[in-house]
C-alpha cells in the first residue's frame, strides 16, 4: 500500500507516529477518450478565450467569482497566511460511542499503521479503545485542509474516518414531500410489511455483493484484447527467458571451453525447454488480427 | 508470516575465485519473496511492500512448487523487445495501482520469476543451512515452467562475467556456497559485480523543448539533506508519449526555487520542480566532477525522494 500521509496521533501527552493509507478504492473501469481517426488520446489544452491562445501554468492565477464575471484574485501567499498550522497530527479531542455518529457524516476511510518506534503506543491505544468500546473524535490537518475525523478500530487496525462538519450535511427539512408521522396507516398492511422485512433479514456478508456491470465490462475488454478488435497493437511478440538462458549457456560454453551442460556443481535443469512455447503464439495472433482490423478500416 | 528484510550482495570490483564461490547472472528486475504458510501465498518485495495481487503467475504455487509451506527468494523479470531483461518493462507490472488491470497486463508484459534461494521449508527455517544445501533443497522443490525458473549457478565467475558483458546484462552475483542466509541486508558472502551501473535519483528539474519535457535534472541527497546535482538524462526507455505524459505530471510540482544545493551546470531554461519524482537511471560511470556519464532513464519508481541518497 501507498503511504498518503505521515504524522502522528496525539492522545493526551502521548504522540504515536503513524503512516496513513487509503482504505477504500474505486474499482470503476475508466476509459480514455481517443481521436476516432488515429486513436491518439485527446489532450485538454487550457485556453484563454479573450486572448485566443493556450496559456501555461505560470500564467494562471486563482480567482473567486463573487458575482458573475467579477473576481477577487487570491494568491498563494494569501492562502499561506490563513492556512491552519500544519501540525501533522491527528489530535484526539473526545471519545464517544460509535452509535453517536450517524453514517451520513462519514466521508472517507484511512488505515493507520505505526511507524518507527510507535508500535507499542499504537497497540496500547488500540487495546484501550477495544476494551472501552469507544471511538475518538479528532481534528486533523491534511494538505492544508483541516477536517474532523473519527478514529476507530477495524479488525486489528486503527482506522480514521474523515467526517463532514455539521454545516456540510444538509438539513432533512429541505427534502421536499416527506410525509409526516401523523399519516394514517392500515394495521394489517404495516404487519405485512414488517413480516416481509423479517423474512428478508440476514447478516451482512460483503462478499455477496459484486459489481455485475464491472465484471461484464472487464470480460468484454479481455475478449477484445484476446484478439478481435484491439485499437492499437500490443508490443511485438516477445523473446522468451528460456531462449535467453540457453543463449547464455552456449556463450558460456564457448568462453570457458567447457561442455555446455556441465558448468555447475549444483546441477541446472532449470533451463530445460518445454515442448511447446505457447507464449509467442497469442501475441502473434493479436498482431495479425490487428492488421486485419486495420485493413478492414482501410477498405471501409 | 511477517515479511523479512532479505539478504543483499555487497558491491565488488573483482570476481572472487575459489571452490567455495559460485556465480549467478544478476537478473535485472524486482526482488520478490514468496511466503506460503500452507493456507495462503503472499508476495512481498525487498521493502516489505505487498505484491500478492501483482503476480498471479507466482501465487499459483501449486503449479511449480511441491510443497505449500515455503519461503522463496527471487527476482521477477520481464524482457524488453531486445530480448534482454528490462526494468522498464517489469515496472509496467510492478507499478500497477489498479488491480483489475493485472489480468490484461499479464498478456502484454509476461514476467518470469527467477528463483535463487529458499529460506523456509515445511514449517522450518533453513537460513542457517549452507547455500549449497539450500540450493539442493530448492532444486528438489521447484519444477520450472515458462514463467518460473531457477537461477543457474556456475563455477567460473570470470567467464560468466564475460558472457554477461557480451549479452549486455546487468552483472553477476558471486555467492559463497558455505554461507548461511543472512537476514537484514548486505552481507559479504554475496558479492555483485556489475557490468553497467544504476541508481535511483530524484528529479529536481526538467528542460523543455517545444513545450514538451526533453530531459530530467537529477539529484541525490547527502547526509545533511542537501540535494546534489548528479547530471541530466534525456535518453532511455521513455517514449514520446511518456514524455508528453510527464509534461502533464510535473505541472503541480513546478516551483520558483531551485531545489539543488549548488546551481547545476545545465540550468538555462530549466524548470525547477519540488523534488518528489524518483527515477531509475542506468549509467556508465561517475565522472571526476561527481556526475553520471551516459545516464539513461529506465523507469519512474515509487521510492520516497528522501531515500535517494549518495552512497
């Protein structure tokens, strides 16, 4: 896993040095946009419509649009002045019960692992939180942005969930057309609905739920790569490691004037060559179908 | 199973001779150790970063190993178009972030696992046994196939080095047959003699031609944390498309301040960058002025800049 941040958990007088990892990942399949004619990825150019030319990074400043077409310019220096002090710490403020926080507040999850000498303090905090069943509310500054976080235990790992500030969660009162509690319900219909819920009740098994669309899309891409319609040819058929090892062996025999098979005390049957070499063939097939495809395109 | 810090060779200019020394090709790829405890198979690299999902070829242990309780040490390699191991190619697999692409990349960049050592077998550590014994055990356990090979050993180190030079491979490793496997890094019972040299450097700046990056200004940190300029590289394995991509990548890294301790000789029109990108560079030798001769870019790597230090 890739470290996204290094800092420490500050808990009372204790500082636990930690590394942070993203806990979840989007698994959506992404497409690039290509020019239909030549299959070159489309490039986005930053244009100034007034000067009618492309602008480079050092010609761009930041503006806040306070009313249509009117901006205040905000420089890096301005932002530096008000940036919260980057203490690089997850500062624990309070301990609460997990049920106190509604899931609507949760934003993004990060795994925390101890670094350097932190493992003992880490284990201590983990055990104490496990024993008390409490989770921590903390203030954390990551990349100049201060946010609120919940620190809790997941499996055997301390996890940090960034949470929304209360004013970032919209009030339910803004949702239109919600029926109120006084609405009259038929007793038997309610009973039936409750019965249905009981029948469909089970325990949560995350493995059960997969992304059907993604699986099929993946399958489709693999099919295409296996031969039929690849837009650009994958690299040419590759040489084989076994061939290279054989070539080395022959060179060595020539160099040391020793018979090829016996240079070694610990014998080497490693370089034996399998009867058939399936590796080279699919690649070739791909190339030829690509050629076919190109020819087809040329004819069209 | 906790991943270990594997044994490393020390650098050497001479090939040691004697009946206790054997020579092996130094395969240029990424170091991967396979940990199988009978229940699961997991892969970790030299830095103990997990690679289990990157190489399904290796986790299919039953295809090539006669036991399911084993720790194997080896190098994952991929060949380039020239038929030689290419670090750039293997990084196309090792650097994958999105694991759903693995099965596609398996077809585009096939890899071979070059196994050279055995640390653990059927519930027991074997690192205290001699290399000779470990290699014999390894030979009994592994059934090579297209994607799994045993690194072969040779008596005549000098002859192997000549061959490696002829074939322009990275170098050779000399190993003492009586030595045990030493955990925790470099040990003199393994020695590498390199044909070409390489290192991982920090990119502190770039030069552009027609708005596209055309060379990297490279540096290494000293003990005081100063970034020393070690040369610029504009050739190597990067394609036109890679350079164009790089031109985009560096945009958020641009800065006014020159990050090097001293002003590089090549600084006209240089664009300075926050020193974050790291790149593996091959080179012929160090010049007297402390820069690289004939540096050639292999691949961008995922190493924290602070770990790129002068040795």
